């Protein structure tokens, strides 16, 4: 039996690295005053049809959708924004005193697509959503948070690309120009793009099959169709990014693949050698209008999604080591039946004091137990025999220096805490 195609097991040697990265992300979110939200793994299909858009690849090709026993159409969560927006409306978070509402999530998503390196059918994603503000400084803050994650983890070969899709008026003007531009070559485009030209022409620019078509290079730029309000908004976002020291490139062809985006859109990419053909690490943008689409009041919003698998790949590509302490604090070696019983109490006591502790569970001789302590890279070995037990003492051996001494059992916890604080390992 093997795991399904497009999924992966994270074994303990992997999860320690993931936990370090996740804890770094959580700390950054804490500093930025973002709060965690956890939404269901599945939603009513309508949430994604209305939120993500009927014309997107996610809805048309990639969703895991099924009918439950009650005859309801259910979909495994393919992305986070629609779910968070649904929760925002359902629980009337727009009525809370503290606005805007600043949320983050670390969650699993499910998309049926061809698995490849860094792209899974069950994937892990970090994302943030800010709901309730149309201040361009919020756009800069969201981008800054994403960039901070990469920088504080040590990534250097990253690039920020931004664009503006404008407001509804600007998009209508641009849409008409795109239809006029691509209609003469419609038959030369792929089947998907022929359909997109009627339903959502902007997404033709995001096509992977036709990206080398000559018409793509001469397609009307959205930046040429921004009205004055949209132009000013985009200029303000750029000014804030410059003010806080974030470098960026403007790419007029950056449209993102989801229908709900407007105004600011952005992607963060890796320039690392050998990273692969798919260079995007994170992407997001503003989605004013989505909350209304899901039944809520008019609420401006912005967010991003960051693929965790791709983040781990980027760390590997730049040869960044994650500082993981593989060493065990204490390993208790017990020799004799009574000593073994007392060892269980000692282990429990040390653990209750916050000391990472283990013992032998295979009834090995003393030599075997000491070898086990070595494999765990224990900082200290605590040796307890029946003779020591009678004297209410235990031998503490530093595995770094080889020094050892006997101490009273009733002072063990305090002694070990003192020896372990600050990495002190002398017994």
C-alpha cells in the first residue's frame, strides 16, 4: 500500500523542519497582529463557485467535489480565501470593534492537477486575509508580511512582482480591448482560451499553453486602461512599498488565476538556481467585492496564499539549513526490577518539569541502554540501579564531558534544570 498520487507523508525527520518554519510564521503573524482562523476542510460547493469563479481552472478542472449522503454538493477546500470570507460573513466579523479584521491560516488544500515537484494534490498553504480596509498601506503591509517570512528564513533569491487590475470600470474597458484584440486570432488559441475570451478575457493572459503566441506580446495592457482613481491607488501602494524598503517590479501581464482579484495583485518568485520551471512561491491581491458576493456587506479585502511545499523547496535550493536540536535532554538507564519501576516515576517527574526525557522499553541490558542513549544524542544519562535506589541516589553522567557524579534522588529535577539551562552540560 502506498500513499495516493499527489500526496506525501511527512516523517518525523521532516516535521521538525516544518514545525520550525511554521513557528517562525506564527511569530511573524503575532508581531503583525494577525490572528489564526481555522475553517473546515470541506465547504458547500457554492462557496467556491461564487467566491473563486465559475470560469477559473480551479472550479472547472481541479476541485474534489462529491455529493454527500444528504444529496448536498460538497467540495474539499482548494484555496483559503473563499472559506475565510464565508466565515467572515457567517459570524458577522464585520461588526467587531477592531477593524480591519486581520487573519492568517496554516491549512491543507486539495486540487486535482498533474502532480509535479512542489505541486501536490494535497498541499499545505499559509495565507493571510485582511478584511475591512481599502487603505493602500494595508496592501503594502500584506506584501511586507509575506516578504518578511522569506527574508527571516534566510532566502535571498526572491523577487516581488506587482500589478494593478484596477476597479470594475477599468476592468470593463480593458475587457473590451482584450476581446477586440484576440477575436481575430481566436481560432489559433487553445480551447480553454477560446472559452475564456467569451467568459473572462483577462484570464487569456494567464494561459500556460498560449503564452508564446504573438498576440500575447501585443495584448492591451491593463495599466493603459486604469481610470484616475485606480492609477492613484496603485501609485500609493508603490509609494508605501518604497517607503518601507521593499523592492518590486511592475509586470502588466500579471493577472493571477482567480476571478475575485481587483486593484493590487502580486507574486513572489524564486530566482534560485535549480529551483525549477515553476518559480512562484506566493501570490495574492485585493478582492474588493467578494464579501458582497457571499452575502455580506460591502467590505474591501486583500490577502495572499503561500505554498509551504514550495517554501521548503526554496530553502533547499538556497542550501539554507534549519536549526533543529536533535538532542535528547535526558535518557534514564535502569538496571533491576525495582530500579525500573522507580525509573518510570523519575521519567514522569522530569517530563513534568519541562525536561525532554526517555527511557528503555525493550528490556535491554545496561550496555544496550547506553547505546540507545547515544543514538538519541542524549545530553545526560541518568543511571539507576537497585543499589542506588536503596541509597536514594542516582548517577548523572554528562555525555559531552564523560564526567559523572551521584546526587540525591529528591534533588534530581532541580539539578537537571540547572545543568540544562543555557546549554550547561557539566555534571
